[in-house]
C-alpha cells in the first residue's frame, strides 16, 4: 500500500478521529491516481488508512477497518420497515466518508460522493445486498460533491441491481403517505432528514392558515393539513415538484393550494397585498456551499425571515430552517434575531429541530450537523 506522510504537527486531527486530511497537511502528494493509502505522521507513526484523491482539496479520506464491516455496522443501527423511508448510511457519521444510502420501501438509493466511496463501490453494493427485504439498489449522480472530486456525472440516475423501482415509490411517515421519485427528485428523492421537524410543525397547525415556502413535494404542508390546518398554501419554483405535492395531498385525502412562484417574489407580493398567515414554514435549499459564501447566504436568510415575519398574524408561528453546513446554529440565531428587530416583532423560541435520528452526527465529525431548525411564536 502506498504511504503518504503528514507535515510535522498536522497529525492531531487524525489522531482525534477526524476522517479528513486536507492537501495542505501532506508533506508531499502520493500520486496522480485514486488509490488506497496508509497515512503516516512526520515521525513515521502509522495513523490509519484511507483513499487518496488527487482532484480533491480533501486529499485523503480515512476509514477504520474494512468497508463491508462499516456498512454492516450502520445497517445494524437501523430497522427499516416495509413502506418506510430511512437513512441507512450517513457518510462520515457512519464511518464511510462520502457514502449516503437511503431506503424507500426496499429500494435503496445511494450517493457515492467521494473518491473513497467510489473506490469501494462494489464492496459497498455487495454489503447492502445482504439487507433483509431489499428490492433494488440504484444511485444518484447529480451531486456537486462528485464534481469537486473530479468524478463523472454523465447521467442523473443509474440502476445498479435488483428490480427496477417504480415511477413513484410510496413510503409512509408517521402515518402520512408520500410518493418518492428516486430518479428525478432532490437528493435521493425525499428529505428524510426533516421527518421530526415535519411532525413538530404539524402539532402547531390545527386551525391555522399555513404557508409552506420552498414546499418541494409538500411535506410540511401535508402534515399541517392532516393535523387540521384551516388552509394550506404550498409555494415552490418547480412545477414538477408541485405536481407531486398535489398527488401527495390526494394520497392523504387533504386539500392544499399550490403556487408555482419564486418564494422571495411571492412573499413580497403577499406583503404588498396585506395578506397574513398564522403559520409560515421556510425550508429553503442550501444558500451557502462553503464559508466563503456565508455572508451572501446570511443576507438571503435574513431577507426571507424578515418578509415572513411581516406576513404573520398576531401570535403567529414561524418555522425556519437552514441546511447550509457552513451556517452555525449561533449565526443562524443571530440572523433570525436581527430579522425580528427589523420586523418590529417579538418572538419566543418554542422548539428547535435537527436532522432526524437516522442522520446521526459523529462526535469526531462536527461537520455532520448541517440541518438547523427554529420554531418561533410571536408574543
């Protein structure tokens, strides 16, 4: 196995269990090829093994033990039932950097987003096949992380093994049904990480007029409607996503209005028209891909939160989220606080949410905490 050596004093993070070695920490490059490597300290001490990626700023991703054992360990921690949606493998947080595997009623959809995950692809697929009740394995290739790793993204979705999944795979979450498009939907098809947040938002919905912004396929809005909301408006820029949101509403026997519009523009239109809502959900896409984009993202977060606060009825509820990993919980709180000051409204924090429990955060990988939610009530 090829060896790579760290610069003096750069071994602390590796010894602490962090799975990344950046290019600047290496005394010299290994080679121009993706390969399995042994990582050594400047004094020659063996620190671990991983996969070297010449195209990535994260030059080596580390893995403890054999990849099949890491997959099996992750699967033992989950109990996916029929008709459910479950995160089976959560990348670095389950010890396999760059591997995401989601279960939709027996259909497993993977994302191989690092050179390490791609290098061990066949062994990973072999381990996943051992899962009870598995029907198929496919993968999504439309991921920015793959591009950063220099890996091909020639197609959006690729079938790997088993029986080909249907056009829509139906899952059930807390008694609510959703159709999932694993070929064309966002991520692997659905935002499984917001499961608990959807449930909590639903608890605040009875009797309220609800506006669900960046609605995608309608998750928050359908929870609200099922809980007894007075009305639900779902807003998204994608008509395709809204079509599935309408199908999901029908699947659950509820009625939701859908609006195909840019959320920023729609919020301003509602403000100018003097329209009010009792509960507003803001679940935008990632505004900051990196720390360099954080201040620009902060302006976007403040803008939508300020607009939403102005649209709330007295005593209204604002459920606001950020999935930008570069955005810390403390900075997100600061942005919301400044928006409330500018809106001249007083709020209480009544709940905080994070990604669902099948999306764990490894203690040695704080970057794994990316999803932050704050539920506010005017007082």
